[in-house]
C-alpha cells in the first residue's frame, strides 16, 4: 500500500501540474427550522405559549421590561407545567385572550410591584383567577422566594444553581436544564453571597451548587461559600452557553433545539418553559454566530429534528440559521471539497462550477472555472481554480456574478471561516497563511508545510511531513489563528485525512515502527489517544456520529464506522475515493470510471451524480 506521506505529495503534484476532475459534497443539518414570534416580546411569549400548551391551569407571569425578577421563573414554570407569559405595564387584550384560551385558574407573578404592578394583580383577581405573588426586597430575595415555594410545594432535591443577578445570559443558558432537573436558580451578587442565601443552603441541606459564569460575574469568594461548588463557564456568554450544554449533555434531548438571541432576555426566558417540557437546550446567538456555537451545533446536527427560532428576524435572522460560518466541513476539505452546501443549494465541480438544489432541481452552471476546495459563506462561493494549472484563489457570488481573483498564490487546503481564508501557500513552500475574504491582510501564520487544514474555534489544526520522503515522519500541529500558541500534538510514521469533529481529532496513522495504519482519535489538546479500528483507511470523512472511509484492508471498498468504534458497515463494493458528505448523501469517485457516484449513507440509492 502506498504510504500516506507519498500520497499527500502525489496529490499536491497532481493539482499543481495538471487539472483533474473530482466530485461533490458537504454536511448540513436535515433539521426543519420553525419560528415562534410575535410583533414584540409580549406577543412572542404568547406564540411560545400557544406552541406548548392547549390549556393550562397555571401561568407564570413575569415582567417583559426588565430581567432580574424573572430569571428564576423557569424551574417554577416546569413544576407547574405552565407557560411563562411576559407582561408590560397593562393587562392588554392579547394577554387577556391568551389567559382565556388557556382556561387559567392560577397565576404566579414573579417579582414585586415594581416589576408587575398591583393594578395588574387586582385585575387578574377580579377575573376569578387565584393570584400568587412570589417576590422579595430585591432580585436576590425574589429568587429565594421562588426557591422556597418550589421546595415547599414540590419537595425537590438538594442541588441548586447559582447565577449572577447583574446579568441575564448565564441564567438563561441554564434555565431549561435547571427546570428539567428540579434545581432552583438562586441569584447572587458578584462578590458576596447574601446571608439569606447561606441560610437557605443550611435550612434545605443543599449538597451541591452549580455556579454559572466566570469569576468576573460570580467571584471565587462566592464559590467558597457554597457546598461542593462547581463552576460552569466560558470566556463569554456564548461560550458559557456551550459549556453549560456540554456539562449537562446527558440530561438533554436534542430532538428539538431552541435558538434565541443572547443580547436580550425576553425570548429565551419565555422559551425556557417550553424547552424544559422536552428537556431541550436553548442555544444563544448574536446576529453572527460564534465559532464555539457553530462547532457545537455541527456536532449535534445528526440528532436535531427541529430547530426553533425564538423571536423575529430582527433578533434571530434566518440567514444566521441557514448560512455557513465555515465554508465547508473539515472532512470535505480534507477530501478536496469538491462539494459544498448552503441552505437549499449544493455547489459542486462538474468540470466547471455548478449549483443544484437539494431536491435535484435548478441545476445551473455558475461559471467556467474548475473549482476545488469549494467554500460557501454568505452570498459568496470561494474556491481554488485548477483549470489553468495555477491553483489561484477566486470568489464569485452564488448567482454567478462578481467573479474576483483573490490571490495569485499557488494554494491548497483552503478553508473559509467567517471573514478569513486559511490556506497552504505553495508559492511559499506550502506554509500556513491567512487573508481576509476580500483578499487583503495576507499573513503567514506558521512556517511548516501544511496539509489537511482544519479550523475549529480559535485554532487551526493541520498535518506536516518531516524529513525526506524515504524516511519521513508526520506530525499534527495546532496554532491559534493569530499565529500564537504553536503546539505539536502527535508524531507518527504517517498521518493522513485529519478531521476535527467536536472535541476530537480523527485521522489515519501508521505508528513510528511503520506498522499498518489504524483509524485513531485524540482530544484536541493531544491527550486521550485511542484506536477506533484496525482498518487501514483512506479518504476519511467524519460526519456526525459516523466515520466514512475507503477501507484499504478490504480492496478500498466504501465503509462506515461509528466514532465509538461500533457499527462497522460496508456501504458499497465501490473503491471509494475523495469522500465528501452532504446531509444523508455520500459523493465519491471510483478507480474504475471518471464519474462521481452519489449514494445514501445507509448504502441505498446508488446513482451517478455527474
């Protein structure tokens, strides 16, 4: 079998000397996107209520104007099997109509009269509804009032959540999880745990506290005042959100995922009651998704059936849900990315640049370039044109207009991540470079000749070859996008087909003694190296919970295996090459013809694609 090192060199020389025709693919969620929205935050809370409840004896009523008193409402709503409705300064017709539709008997107001007025409470009582107000002298006392009520009425466990009372994002990240697990959310100032909270902990024999957010919002001093305290946090609200979801992943179902803005509290607050009904997560986002959020969502895509946007276009733009932040998947980039997907369109190499809708309609030539390493971000397609044997980078709008040459560098393994392009620059011995998507700010990041470039979060992962071909070794490196933090992660006789997925790197390797290769994985910090299977694999592409590969141990036939090493299955007797994945379809070439084959990931519906 040909070594992976020499195979890499062959690939590079082929692309740099002659034009070759490859095939198409990419991976995106098959989840349907639905939106729960209204004309404002109050109407959105009603829309969420209608989605989750046909009738309800109970309703939790919270201020839609300010967040502090409402942050602890989700665990109460869960125990009451109640929606959370937001209210302003008056009991308007829309709220009245929703209360009537629900046939409400009991309303629980969270917060004092400064949050939800006495006048509103009195009007509700006159309607024959039993009204209970849970409040305190401040936001911290209100959270305790809610916690005490839950403890008294529902006899919950001995774990609590502690979150900052000075902001809303961290409490919203944990809200549906705390609700599902029956943990009250208790608010704390940054630097001193209130005496009343300490008393609650003692009186209720609290055994564990989950502190949500970093020391900048809940200090280490507060941590030290809590029993068996565990901090769950990230560098910002979005990374904290993902840290929370990772910590409690075993308590969550990803069949439904709710997405809300992290810049305001109302929609996520109302949504927390609905999400807790099915133990579903709430993912926070801004107008532009963070890399940590995208990496996390990519890992969960195969599990998601429905993606629910909470709020209108102004807070959760549809383009953020459907447009790529990464131009293609790591597995496709490693396999030369001759296919990329965004929204309802697939863009692919068909001798020239083509696009086709995912339902097979609308096939159209975009332009005459022969594209490799296709990336699609926003309204632009980025690619390396190999039609003139020069491997220069171009971009063109998805409608075929505004074709622009970005660089004259001889390029390989191009990855687009938001506003930046990362690539191996063979005009400079294949060293790792980046530049902005408008072609400016070209910068060398690292001095090694880079192969199989993967982007994940703040880091670039890649392989290198060390020494002359006849005695060379391979290494995996990572470096931050700004060029700092260069770290060698692993060394072997040969390493190929690097894929980053979730918290792990997947690759094929031969050990330093030159024995047959295995499919391996290790954590992104270089620890926990383990073997997935003994097969010698080519063209590895990790998608969701599966690894797809050409099995050199079985005449290069197309196989898949789960990332935990179980479920090994032969998909096709074809000798699959350059495996790309889009949704439930695999695209690959074979050694017997020049066609691209398309086959479902379960091995059915094999057909020629182009």
